[in-house]
C-alpha cells in the first residue's frame, strides 16, 4: 500500500516532469515546521531528477507541519509570479488559523497557488478492531482508543471532517484550487479533473 509520502513524491515527480516537458523552470521547497530545503527553480531533466532524488530521500528534522512558514518563505524567495503546488495532508494546517489565513492571502495574491490534499482513508475512518493505541506522527502524542465504540469512531470522523472543512474553506476563500487525492485512488484522474476546471 502506498503511504501519503509515496503518493506526494509521485505527484511531485509527475508535475515536475510535466513542467520540464513544457520547458518551464521547476523548484522545490521541502518543509516540516520549518523550511528544511530550498531547491531554486531551473530548467532541464537533470534538475528534475535531482529534485526527485531529494524528495525520495527526504527525512524531515522537524516533527510537525507549518504551511504558513513555507508560504512566507515562498513569497520572500520568489519575486516573479509562479504556479505553486502545495502537496500535503493538511492535517495540522488548522493549528494557527490567523497565521495560515494571512500567509494564504499574501501568497495567493503574488502566486497562482494550487493545493493538493493527499489523504489516507484511515485518517478519517477508524476500523472496528477493538482497543488500539494510536500515535500522532507529528507530535508523538499517544492515546488508547476503543474502536469498537460507534461513538468513538463517529467522533474521530467528525473531528477530521471539521478540521478538513475549515482548511478547504480557507483555501477557497483565498481563490486556491484544491484537488483531493486518496492514497488508494488515481491521482492522475484527480489532477486532470482539477486542471480542466481551472
């Protein structure tokens, strides 16, 4: 089964090769709770291959996600208008709402931003497998859950849906297109559908 990281890497590679075929420059910002690596935009297949190697081998030093920091960095480092894809699961994007709102507003006024939300259905729906220990991959927080309880599963799903609805509202409020891609879905179909709507 593909992980979110695998799918994000595949989508990034597909977009990078498409841009290179168009003779466009391609750059990359890898981030966690901070910007971890910036690869300045350049043309050429060799440059795209280098970006893909970086994506495949990327091991973040930070343990959480800060999309607003990455957007601020983008605005500071790229003065020309670009088409920028944010590839993320957006799970922790609602953390500091005002900072995210401000960063989205500024970045979308200077660049053409496209959000690609990569999700695993298991993030939203807990299976009924009894008592399990879950761990937040970003914070390390652990908790025991009784997944046999319908109430627990419903609460989990509602919390996830609420957080994602808020993120999607903020994105659309700032005129940012969004594609939703499941780890077990066909991301090419979702990307084509999104580009047709643009």
